[in-house]
């Protein structure tokens, strides 16, 4: 069969080479193609009018008619018009007839989307859109070319549908009139297929009597043998090898050619000795199937004289002019007038053919229909119709013969056949409710897609819209398709789809029938395809944006940090005050100082805070901001160290912005104890000097002056002494919960060093601060009595306390000790509320306001201007303290908020109580004066008793 197909291929290639001669043939047998149409605009009853026909629409929105590539031979025109008329009028789609093409290969290239299928130099196969969708009457003899097109143009590779309903075949034919004449003459109407056979059991002994002699043939219509395949070594060598007939060939060296005694006819072995007994046989081209026919004459003893027609015109006319046999193929109209009969040989022998032996008959070649790859998506009903289209060879021959006899157009011929054979072509049309993949049942009555076809009325097929897919439905009527909404987790953006696409990672779809999936929102991710919901990031974490695809896209919220050490886990811990924790922060990036997403996601220590390398989430607040530059854990400025950057390394001291070499004794507790001991040391030194002076009578010191001098010293340093004494009690809280001394941040409250400092500070507070304050208070109370009893020595000993004030305000010196200038009272709020600046501000304001009121009432200084200036400075300091509240952070829930609420409530009670007292006073005065006729004032109103 492969050999037969190869011969058909060679035959069609020869036809292509003889296009000029072929056009001559058209003037006689296919000239009707050029005649004006004589049919109406609509051929079939109830056919769709041209104005109502639709174009194809591709996914890009481009519209165009369905293209049919026409093969330029009779059966090609018939098949294309046969399908084209039904497509236009029954299926309602515009058709464009393109081409024609000389052979099957051009049809292959046409439906492969090539824009110039007939141009062998450049077929234009890089075109993006296919405009030829159908090619009828494809002879399947080009397997290698077809496979090559399938490989080279995968995206547009065409496909073959079912057979046309008949096979193509080449063979030896003779007119039926030759058989009839022989049968009448011999009186033996047996099988004519044997009457040329000259074997012993042949029924016909002298068949040449019923054919013309080769001597009467016009040799101008023939090629000389040396101009044909008779001169080709491969053809003649094949004949000689299989038959051994040396008399039919000329062997010259390594070349073998056919022997033609008269230069035009090659004579078979049976009649070679007497050419008058040879039966003429005509073939065309360069000698179509020469080797095949020569072998059959030898194997089956057939008396043939073989010649090659010089042109297509000659080939098509010689069998009509001469009683002869001829090479022919079906279907074809050329010799239909002769009602040709095929010479029958033994069935096709594949093995023998493969060995070069052609004694068996030729194999039939499948003639099918080819369509473009995109036709089904553009017009599935058309493809189904073409697949159903089937006609037998007699139907094709009837239309070919009709055209040849009437010379009518191919369109008119096929229209007449369709009108006369409606019962045949109606079965080719697909059922309106038989939908194909990509389409679904649509109910025109409800204007919606249907789920079954129990009721077929008003139902048709329509492409499934976006958001749905075409699902197969099997019912009693067979197989059809319906459109089904895409389920959750899927979507479909394009119509006419066979399945919905699962949502990609990072997206989801929780609804049905949607064209697209949604991106996962912030704080969610989806690491699987086809998700109906996104997965939630762990509590306290989020993603940076929409559409996250992996769990690793989750990161801790701003203000927290991921402390997990195991890949694939996330543990968010709230950052303490002093840590800058942006979103997506991790502990490794905090420690390393780099983050894979960039510096903006890098956790860091805030300036003024400190953390240790071994415990990076425990934050310490630095005593001075510039000591702790922040950034990486355990970073200090100027070489400082300790917690929190509070001291220089041993042997160094802070000088000019950095730690420099110093004596080893400069330890915090030592320095603090030294400062505590400063005050008793000075007092001891003064008293020592006094005792020494007593040994020198002329230089002895007055004890009253010594006491006054000591008192003056302690009065001047009282503020410093109070601050030093209270320093160990001022513990501020770090973000990690530990506490440090406010002035000495490196000393952790409660540790041994703090205990030492606390012992020294409390001793100084009790003995030095409170002891001196108690002594001065006692003296202030006793001074009037001492003065009255003329105990002047005692008065002189406490002169430092009273000499600057008016006599009626001698006690004011004690007030100064507890005031903000020198006393512990102003430092007490810092001790009691070290971590709460707002509370400190309120208490300091209350203290200052109270002492300002006392000072205004007492007017203590001897110089009036000094009183005015002192009040003014106190007022300014009060305003300055109140203004410092502007630098405080907003109050949040906690101790500060509770204190503020309570303090505000007390003030409101005092204010409204005062208003109430004022109202009661007004009512009492009104009753006393108006109702009771009283004339005296109430002492309580004047804050003193009135004089009688």
C-alpha cells in the first residue's frame, strides 16, 4: 500500500508540473467552474439567507468567513461545494472558497494556517491566524509530509476527519463498450476482467480484435520513449529484475532503458513479435506507473503496447479517440463518458510490493477531509457535520458526470444533487441539542443555559461563557454537553472551556461560576492550588501584601518579633519599649543586622536603650541617651560597657565623649560612698579645727560661731545632700522589668552593689538630712524663747537660720529646707514615682504652688524687693514645670491614668465643696442679717475674731 501511495504522490506531483496542460483540460471538462452562477442566492429550502449568515469569531475578536481550500480537480470542487452549501445555508456560516490548489500537499499547508500554501518557495506558515479551515478530498498518500507538518507546526497542526465515503484508486481501465462488443461477438458474457489475460484458461483468445491497432494512432500526441520514464534506469531496472525480460530493455553498461521499436510504444512480451496484435495503453505525465504496468503485462501475459501521452489534453483525448486501455484514477470525470471498467488483478500484496513485485492489484487510497486545528473551537457543529458527511463513489461520479455533460457550474451541479437527495444529507447535520465539548445546552425560552434536554424545544448549543466549563451529559438521546458553573477553588477566564482552572497558589475563590480567582488578603496565604479559602497567618502576624503563596510570607506584626528557631514555624513576641520592631522582623536578622527584605524590615535597638547579646529581648533604659546609640544588641558609645552602657571598662573613665584610662578605684558604689562621706567629713573637720583651736587660747574659736558655720555649710549643701541621700531610692524600671538607679543605670536595684549604696544613702538621709532638718525645726521653735530668756549664745549658734528674715517670719528658714531649692520634699515625687513623669509633674506643681502661697502670705525677706523677686521666680518655676508636661507622651491605661483620674476627682471635690461653702455662707449671712436682724460679722467669715 505504501508503494501505491507513493505512486499517487508522484502522480499528483506530475499533475502540478503540468498545470498549464491541466488548464487546457478545464476548458473541456471543468469549464463550468468559470460560468456565472445560475442558482438562486439560497439553494436549499429553508436555507439561511446570505444577510443572516455569521462569520467565525476568534478569541481576539477578529471575524472572518470559514475558509475552504479547494483542490483543483473535479472531485475537489464537488466535495467543497457540497459541504460549503450546507455550511452556509443549514449551519448559517459564511464560506469563502480559496485556492485552488494543484495537489494534496497544498491542502495540507492551507489548513495548517499557511498564508501562501501554493508557493513552494515560501508558504507563509508563520501567519498567526488560520484563514483556511477545511480541505475536502485529501488523498492520504503523503505520510512523511503530514508527519512533518504535525511536528513543525504543533500549535496549528491540522487534523484529519473521517473518509469521504469512498477510496481513491489508480489502475488499468477500458471502456465498457469494449467489454460489451467483445461479449456480443464471442457470445460469452463472462468476467471482462480476464479477457485480456492470455493464459491457458483465458476466456478470450483474441482480445486485440476489439481495440484499434497502434499503427492508426497519431504519434504527435505521444512522447518518444527516451523522453519518459522508459529512459530512467530505476524504473527499467525494477522491471528487468522482477521479470528477467531482456527483450524488453536495452542494457548498456550500468544503465538499463526500455526498448521501444518505433520509439513511441513499448511492446509487451505477448505481442512483441507482432505489434499488430498489441492493445494500445496510454498513460500520462512522464509515464505514470510504467514499472507497475510493464510487470503486469509480463506476469499476466497481457498484450499491451504502452505509450505516454505528450500532454494532459492528449491524455484526456486519446482514450476517447482510440479504442484502447488507459491509466486512470477514481473519482475523476475525465473518462466517465466511457463508463470505464477496472482491470481486476489479485488482491494487493504488501510483501511483494515491498520487494518491488507489482503483479498484484493496486491498493485503494483513503480520501478524507482535513480541518484546521482551531475549527472545533470556532465552529464545532461544522466539524461534526464534516465528520458525518459521507457519499459513495457512485454519488460522486453522478455529480462529476452531470457537470461534464451539462458544463454547468460546480455550485449548480452540487445544488441540484442536494435538492434531489435531502434524505441523505439531512443525516449529516448534527442534532441541535447534541452539543460538543466547549459548548452547552441553551434554552432560548428562558435565555439561560439548560442542564438537560428532556424537552428539546427551544434548545440549542452555545459556547459556554467564562466562569463555566463544558461537562459531558449522557442521556437516552446519546452524548451532549452542558455548561456547569466553576466550583469554589476554580475559575475560568475564557469561554468554551472543557474544565475550570484551579486557583494558583496565593489566590482563592469562595464562590461558584467566577471568571477569575481572588488574591489572598493581607495576613492570609495559600500554598496549594485550587483553594476555596486562604489560610490564616498565626495570631499576631501578617503578610506584606496580597496574594501570598507560602507560610514563610507570614511575618510578625509591627511591634513584635519572630523568635522561632525552627524553619516553618512562627512565634511572635511583643517587643519591649526600646526596641524598634518593624513588620516581618526576626530574631536572626536582629542579631545579624541584615534582613533579606531590606533595611526597612530590620529590627534594631532604639537610641537611648540597651540589650545584651545573650538576652536580646530584655531591654534596659540608658541613663543618658548618647551613651546608647542603638542599632545592634550590646552597642555602646565611646567604648562604654555594662548595663546599660553605664560605665567605662575597668581602668577607664568617661572623658570628652569616650572612655579613657583612669585609676582602678573609680567604682560606682565606691564613688557613691565617697560622696556620702563628704558631708560628715567636712563637719568632722570643722569640729576638729575647733578642738585644736582650744589648745591655743589666743586663737580659740567661739563654739557658737563654729555651730553657726557648720549650720551654714549644711544649709548651703542641704539640696545636694538630699539628692545624694535619695539617689539609691530612685529606681526606674527597664522594659524587661528590672530596675536601675536613675543616676547610676549600671547598678541594678536589689543587687549587692545597690544594697551598699542604699545603706549609705539611708544613713545620710536619716542622720544628715532629716537629723539636720529636725534640729533646725526645734531651733526655730525655741529661738523666741531663747531670745526672751536672753540665751543669746544659743540664738547666735542658729543665726544662719534666722538672720535673713523679718522678726515675724523668723521660722521661714525651715521652710526653705523642705522647698525645691534645698529640701528633700521636691525630690520625693521622683522617689515615689520614678517611672511616671506625669505624676511627678503634678506633685511638683502642687508643692510649688503650696510654697508660693506660703511665701506670699509670709513675705519673709527683710528687703521688700527681694520678696517680690522671690515670688516672681517661684511663679516662673511653677509655669516652667507645668509647661514641661508638653514634652510628655500621651497617657495610656495604667498607673498614670489611674492617678490622673483620682487626682482630678479630688480636685473636683475640693472645687465643688468650696462652691458649696460659698453658697452656705451667702445663705447664712442672708438669714443672719435679714431674718434675725444681726449686726455682727461671723468670725469664720473674717478668718479672725472681730474686736469688741
